[in-house]
């Protein structure tokens, strides 16, 4: 994404000798692209953190369930008929 903003900026700067006043536009395009990249990185970091939290919770639940099954004692009642 950052690359596209830079590429657009370079294209505008390259065209600036032909069209006066394009340099400020190029700076705005690059600045906007960088802002989008920063926001995307933040969102990706938050999503990654939430994903890791979800995975950790799922693993903890699996361990707890396995421990509960291991600690469970099944009781069988046997009735012996009297003669």
C-alpha cells in the first residue's frame, strides 16, 4: 500500500514539469497514502492481537476440558441380588 502511494507521488512529480502546481498535489497524495498505511497497520495489529487472544482462550478451554475429563471419576453401582 505504501508503495502505491509513493508510486502515485512519483508519477505526479514526474509529470509536474508539464503541469504547474502538481507538486503540492503529489505531496497530498503521498501523505494520504501514508496515513492509510498507518491506519491499516494499526487495524492489522489490533486484529492480530485479538486473534492471538482468541487462540489462547481456546487452548486454555481445551486444556481445562481435558483436565476435567481426566479428573472425572465414573461410579458404577452394582446390585447383587440376594438369594
